[in-house]
């Protein structure tokens, strides 16, 4: 009996793994997709399996080694060069070679080519802006954003200082349609110099992610302007004097000059600077030309120069005003006037002494005399900076008068003032010539007087009492009033708000100097009440100052 044959084991079939390969590539990338490994298996030692790899219609795909004996590793490579954006597919076929039958294994291969991300561009870059201090602010600059391909959303930030801003802060750039950024600078308060900032445009989908625009602002000094000085005068021989110069376009490099001499200067702000005029420049009488100077590009001296006057020693009169209204322009007979200036009297205020009965107030006080043409006026008080005097009644009939002050034998230059029949001024409670009148509410039933205030008004139909100077008329210079006038001045009228009051008395004030007038006026029973009603006195057609008020309840 013949022996039995051993069992035969079938050889493993052909297999390719993985069953699919995927390659990705971005257009324009210098690096090709990474090669992938395909494992080929099958057959055994008793029945080896030979294979071959076939690729049809896909020249961009390569496999090596293309033939061999399993098991084997096949390197599969994709070369997308020259292919356009899109998706490409093919089938890589692994076939057995020889053997009783042909085995095949199919591997799907996909190559996806994506478009390169667009590039964000910004132009112009850099942006340069120039500004001359004091000039018109520069207009906004335009930066255009473009994309080399797809639509790009973006955001914008600015850095470098508050002087730099940009709008809009976000947006979208469409292909072939530039987006515009408006770049604005605000250099008005910047000192001369060069300022640098950056604008950063961020587009996360762009190849370059960000674009930066450099912005340079160059600020030149420009010419300063000087509009006023305080003070604008000094007495010859005065010590070093600090002046305040107002104007525009001042900065830390601004220097005030007196003539060609640079003064020690301190910046207060873009519209003000202080400077010290040394005593050496005040040693002689004359005029100093004051300018501000800005150094640097576009700078120089301000024009025109302002004058600082160094006066020779002695009195000088700068202004003559009504003692109640503090308004000038004219003077009336008997008016109490205040003269402002320098060197008019002693350093400390001196007031007149009450004269003997029947005598006038003296025309000389602590070395001060005031003359109206050749007539010496009664002096009420005197000091270095201001003097009060009573205009002589002999001004009546004149059209103008020369007023001068003599102090200790030195006479000022005369100031010529027009003469008016009347120039009424109402005394105010705060002594400034404006606001609540220095008026009293008179209660006829009790004879009581109360100060007229916003909290204590005069009842309708009641009497108010207040005081005026500059009413004109006739009188005796410097005499004190000893008895009331016997009849009201018919040339005087009073209005409170829109109502006309009845003048009960308009004459001298007992115990005070002639030229001061007391007015008692009865308010209408039917009138509009209110706080801060305008109070106006008219004498011989001339109205008192505006801004004086009375309260009626």
C-alpha cells in the first residue's frame, strides 16, 4: 500500500496596503508632497509572488520599485508641478507576475492641489507727513490695501502715539478692488521733532499674515505769534520784572527776546509764556521790542513786535473812569472819577480828612494834586496806582479837558478827555460797576432800610434808594452836602426791567461830597417781578452803564 502525501497549504494572495493614498499640495510651494509607502504582500517561500506596479493616465505619479517579489515596500511619489489647482485621482494597480493565475490589487490615489494663500500688500509704505506748528493741520493720507488672490478680511491697529489714528479699523479686501485706509495725524500740540509710528494690518488668511506701514511725522517749529504783554510797562530803575506773553505756537523751545537779548523764559502752555526782563534793561527810559522766537526749521521771530515801555520816574495817568461804573470815554461836571496809572501818590492809600464846617475837601492830599486844565480838583483818596477826585463844576460848557496828576512836584503828561453834560454811573454792591446795585429797599410804614439782594427784593409799588455819580449839573467843588435838595432833578429818569419808576428824589447825599447823587424811585405797583432786573438811570439823555440789576418781588 502506497504511503499518503502531506497536505498542501495555499499561498497568501496578493495584497496592497493601504488601499488608498492621498497627497496634498499648495500651489507654488517649493516642497513636493512627502512620498508615501505602499506595502505589497502575498505568496510564500514555497510559492513566491512576483509583482508589477502599473499607473495609467497619471504622469504626475511615480512608484518604485515598480517590480519585485513580495513582501516589498513601494515608494509612491506625487509631483504636482505644472498642474493647476484642483483634485486629481487615479488608480495604482499592483499585479502578480507568473503563477497559475493573475492577481491584482487596486490602490486609489488622490492628489489635491490648493491655491496658494493670497498676499496682502499696503502702499504707499512708508507714509511721510510734515507739519509746521501754527499752520493748518495736514490732511489725511490714503493707504491702499490689495490682495494677490482671494478675498481677505483684515483688522488694523496704530501704534506710536496719540497723534496717529487710522480708519476703518477692519474691513475686507476684494481681489482687484483695493481697500483704502485713512491715516490721520493730530500734531497741533507736539513739539518740533520727528515722530515715528506704525500701522499694522493683520489678515490671518494671507500668506504674509501682516503688513506694516511705517508713518513718519516731521514737526517744524513754525513762527510764534505774540498778541499781548502783561505788564507792558515799568518805571525806570525798577528791579527785574516778570512779564506774561500771550499768543500762539509756543513750546519748550520758545524764547522771549527784548530787542536782541534773550530773556529767561518759562513755558506755561501753547498760548502763554513768562519771561524775566532784567534790571539792566530797565535802567533807562525808552521802549523795548518784545518778540517770541522759535528755533529750528520754519522758526524765527514773531511779527510784529510788541512794545514794553520803560517810563521815566514820576506820575503817569493810564486811564480816567467813572468811580461808579468804571467806564471811561467822557467826564461830566461834578463827577467822581478814578485815575489809574503809576507814581500817582504814596505807596499806601491815603484818604481825605473831613474839612472844617463850610470848607471844601482839599485839592492836595499826601503830595497828590489833580488838575482839570488849570483847575485843581478835590482829591478823595490817593495811592501809587489810583487816585479818586471830583471833576470841577467849571467843566460845564467845555468840549474837552486835559487831566494831569502832580505828585511831590512832578507832573504827569496830560490825558485829554471829552466833556459831556452827564455821564451817569450807578454804584454796585460789589464795587465793580456791574451786578447788583448798591440799593436799599425803603419801607415807608416803618422807615426801615434793607439792602436789596436776590434774597431780599423790593416789593412792587415800594421805594428803592441807590446812588449815582456823573449826573452833571451845577455845584461847588469839594463841598459836603449838609441838607437834602429841595426838589428832585427833573432831568433824571429810572427804569427797572421794562417798567418806568417814579423819581421821588434825585439830589445830594447828606454828609457826602457834592457830585454824588442819591435817587429815591418808586416802583410801579403793576410790573413784572424778578431777580436781576436791569436798572438804568438816564440823565439829560445819557444812560448809565449796562449790567446793573435790582431785585423786585
